[in-house]
C-alpha cells in the first residue's frame, strides 16, 4: 500500500492465502458492519440508547484497524513524516462523535476499514500468486549417494548431487541430464505447452515435470537457489517500484493530505466567523472525508502487482513497476540479430563444388582442417561432415583461415577476402545475398568449392514481427554482422530498418537516437547487448539463453525463447496501462466532485462516506482486472516440437 494511505503493508505474503470467510483480517471490519446495521435497526425500532451502544462498539471495532497506526505514524514521524489518510479518517470520526453523530462515525469506520482490508487482501492475493511459483519445487528429492539412493528435503540438495527423477516427478533444482532420455513438461515455468525432449547433456529447469522415462540429473544449483527461486525474487523486486504513474499518484496524494486538513480547518474557522460553528464544523468533517485521496493512493499499486504477477505466469519476468508501465508505452522495438532473431546455432545450408569435386568432398576437406579451429563457423562445417579425412600440418592464419595437408594435397580454407571464389563468384554472390557466411575451399591453389553457413532465423520470428506491426509498432535490427547478411535476415523477418556492423556502443547510440522520437525497447541476449539494454526505455533479455550481463542489464526477461512472447507482453502492458489511467482519472474525478458537494452542504457525512468507500472498492476491482492475461496458443516450431537444446532455464547471475 502507498505510504500516502494508511492501512497497507509491504510484507510479502508467504503463507497459504485463506478463503475470505476464514480471513482473520476481515473479522473486525465485518463485526463493525454487523454492529452498524444492528444500530440502524435499533434506531428504526426506537431503541435509541441500544442503537448508540451498537454504533459505539462497531465504531471501536472498525477504527481499531487504522486509528492506532495512524496516531503512531503521526507521533513517530514514520513514513517520512507524511500525514496519512488514516489520520484524516481518525479526525473525522472523532469529530463526528463529539458532534453527536455516532452512527455516521460508525459507518465511516466500517466502510473505510472494509475497503482497506479488501485492498490488502487483493494485494496479498497478487503477491501470493508470485510466491505460489515456489510450490513447483517438490518437498523432497531422491539423491544417489555412495550408500544408495536416499530421499532428502529439496532444500538440502546441493550442487553436483545426482538426482533420480522418475516419471511424473518434478525436478527439484536446475541440473544437467547425465543418464536417460525423456520428455519434460515445462509449461508451468516457461508457458510453453509443448513437452521438451531431453537427453544426456541437456539442461533442465527446477519445477519441470518428467513425463516418461527415468532420468539421472546432476544438480548445477542448490535447492534453495535455482532459476525458479531467482525468478520469484526478480518478480518481487517489482513491489518496491510502483512506476511512473504510481509516483504520479503519490505526488498528488501526499500534498493533498495536508491541503485537506488546511481546507477543513478554514471551513471550521469560517463557522466561528459567521456565528454558526456547529454547522460549519460538521461541514468541515464532511470535506475532510470527501477529499481524502485514499482511492488515488491505491489506484496504481494493485494494478501493477496484479499485472506483473500475471505476466510471470506466461514466461515474462518484469523487474519493476516502472518497467511495466514503460512497457505499455513502447512504440519502437529494436532487435539484436544473433541469438535473438536467430537460433545462434550456425548450420551449413548450401555447398557448391567445381573442378570435378563433389559437395561431399568439399565439405570433408574443409572439415578436416576446421576440426582444429575454435572459430564459431568451424563447428558448423565439422558437424556437416562427420566422415572426414585426417589433416596434417594445420596452421591457423588469424583473420583469414586455415592451411594444411590432406592426403598429400595442399588445402586452404578461408573467407572470400583471402581466397577468391574464381569460377564460383556468381554462386558466392547469390549465397551472400541470402545472408550466408562464406567459406571458400582451395586444393593445390585451385578453388574447388564454396560453403554457405547461416545462423537460421527462428521459425516464429516473422510471425512475431508481423504481430508487432499489426499493433502499430515500428521494428529495427541492430547487429554487429555485415550489412548484406543483416539485410537478408531482416528481409526474411519483415524488418525494414537495419543498422549493421554496429559495435556495442554503437547499438546504445542508435537506441538513444530512437528514444528521442519514441519510447524504444531493446531485445537482446549477449554481453555486447548490455549497453543497449541499459540505455533503452525498456531492455528485454532473452533469459533462456541470454548472458548474465544481458539479463542483469534488462528490465524484462523472458524465461523461454519464443519471440511471440514479445507482442503478447506488450499488449498485456498496454492493457494494464489503460486500467491504471482509468483508476487515476476515476480517483481524481471523485475528489473533484465530492469536495464542492461537501463544501456547500449538498451531501452529508454518511452519503460522502458511502460514495467514497464504494469508489475505493471499484478502483480495487478494476485494478484486479489486470490479472487476466490471454494464454499463448500452442507454441511450436514450424519444423517440429522444441528440444532442450533450444531452451534452457533462466540464469540470473550467481551468488
């Protein structure tokens, strides 16, 4: 709850959320309501004394939820010395009793206390949804030890322990499969409904469900500190930052409290001037209640917390309320290429041979040399030719390529800048236009072939870009790759604006230039993207495969890698922003309408209290609408289901 208001708490709810009829926090407000209604009935029956007793007890029950804390805050100066709305309600109730309006004071205490308690419950429910993610971690795990298999509490699992996970079991912490082959259901973690195939060497995330065969998994994180617990911690950071509109709401509410007190004092003083103090003191109390900004103070936080918790359920981790609000204002999205729009897994996609050589022979000759290289493209060539001859005298020429001897022949493998494609120049040009990186192979000083390698576009990339364009957003690609490759892949994805051969600082400069004209999001996954992510209005990290630097620099992280999360997340944030705007406008309009009506005596204390507190409930209910988020349709690659090699658990630094 905002400090400008009175009845909230910033404590994180970790226990089971009780049903409303068993919630002890509702006991006093409910008692106050019952006694207030009882007093009304007794008043109607003519039992004035009994009615007053019922009103008084009900007033005490309702006021106990906010009056003591309001007085303590005033005396201690906690909360930065700000005057709370609870203090306004305490003064109004006290004044009403002194003026003989015990029934109205009881109504005020009941309605304010029930509205505050319902708000607290709404906030607790949103937070509880985040903490419920931790229930995905099983209570126990089976660990293989020297003495045999042993079941231990999940929090006692340590790094390098070997976990035995049977069919239907949940994985207790992040790990790597060492024995077994199965399919994992990760929908509760990433939102992706397609089971993931895993085999030895594949990473698995805490909370995943093993659907078939038994697995042995080596833990890479402790049971208390894994991707799931870190995910929850990241989301809970949002509670400390309520965003630009929340700060706007607070900026309105905080000075309004002393202004309301001053206005009420002036109204009461005017009564003494004109000789009718009782009427004007009563009117001052009504003004005090009418202008209380509690609805404004709660207008944004409940919406932000509800929306961020909802986003986490479909795989989008938003680190702060400010990031959520800014996400809803984005008009331009900038994409990194490698690892974001592409798979970051280069493959040989084309080969052309000349001079009597075959494609297979060209690949084999290149692989014989490339097996000794650490260059990223070398792995693609080696993978494409598992049956390769042995090479000798292999030498790497930095920035150029490799030389060596294969079956007595001198072989060179390198870029077209070092080895001319000669008779394959036309094919090489066409391959480059399609976004391929070229490797030219030469045998005994004669070109024998050209190999095309490309980091393939993610199959869902074009669909995601099209969805962004349908939402009226602009897209741009920022990459350190050469212009020809960048233009080719951007064309396939549907991105028209491309900035190629950009260094990390260059990417950040492009982002800052874009932000001068429209709010801009940057989405990337590498260390070289960190400056741009930090510079953007909202930085978005591909958390499934992104570097720790990228994830830490970003405001938002995806737990999966599917780019279709992006248009969904942006639409969700825009909807939340609309709800926040509605709440702020409603809250300000309420004060603007009630204040003059109370000042000129059109509405009495009971009517103002009723309208004001009902409006608070409406604001809370409207904010809770942000919980709803459309679940993604089945996310499946066009070339088949995902495998664990496509997706890894979210990594958010180390401790």
